[in-house]
C-alpha cells in the first residue's frame, strides 16, 4: 500500500490517468484487505470462552470516553449524538477492558454508519441494584434491520442485502461484539423497525456500585449537533 501510494501521490513522476485509476483501485482493495485481516484476528482472539484478561474497571468511564471519541465522527456525518450516563456513579465491571471497548466501539460505529444525515444516535447506561447488572443501549434512527435478517446479523461475514453494495464493512464487527459480551457473561439483543431505527441492548454483570457525591458530579445529557455541544439539562 505504501509503494502504491508513492506512485499515486506523484512522488515517482507523472502517471497517465488510466494507470492512476487502477493504482487507486488497488490501494482501496489493500485497505479493505487490511480491515478484513484485522477483524479476522480479533474474531479469533475473542473466540475463547472467557475474557483474555481479568481486571476491574469503571464501565461509566469507559462508555463516556467512547461518547467523547465519537463526538467529532458524528458531527462529520451530520448526526446528533445524545448521551445519558450516570456520571454520579462508579460502576465496576470485571473482565477485559480492551475487549469490551472493542465491542462497544463496533456497535457505536455500526449505529453511526447506518444512520443517515440529520439522524440521531443515543447511548444510555443504567444499573439495576437488585439484579446486579448494568444495561447499555445504543439507539439509532437509521435504516433499520428487516425482520428476516435480525437472526443472522451476528453471523460472521453477514451483510445486509439492502446496504452491502453502498456501505463498507467486513461483516465481523457485530459477531466480535457478541463474542466479547458473551465471554463476560452478558447478553446482547436487538430490536428494529425498517426506516425507523435500531436498538442494541447490552446487559453485563457488575461487581460494585458506588455513588459519587452529588456536589462532585451530576448526571447530565449532552447533545452534539454538528460541531457544537449543547447541555440539555441536568438532574441528580
């Protein structure tokens, strides 16, 4: 890819348009191959029946960091991003932090990818003290998933027939996410309506829930529209 880029960017001299066209096509194919190889390695890594590492971490901090990371990506796509997180709580989960980050990243990227311009993606996190589980929801107002495809979206390499020709992907993002979540004794479910949106709901057990003093931090909702951030209100 580096050698092809050297030619396409003109560092080896002028290249005729026909040759340049094929070089650029080859560069795109190499990029797709790299993505497939990376996803295949991750899929194999998370095929184990337990987390690859064991550590304790705050899932609230992890989800909040992903919201901040994807704020600019959503803005570039002209998508509003809404986050509703219990920032007044420390919610400790045991397992593979990197693996769960990868799984959540795949689901958020999927939501943004399949949401058209001026749509909305909402990420919420709640905890049930009685059941000792937390639930993360990633809700989009995208194209939705046809009913006959919902049972197969977690199958390796599966791509929606409706969008596979115009939206890139390897078909491994959601299978990787499901394997990671299952390895953490969690579950992932999906509900969807065509042309109205999709909700991915992830349930994970937690080991500790600690309330942070209200004076230190408050629960808040933030909507990111374009390149500006608006505080939509706070409640304890």
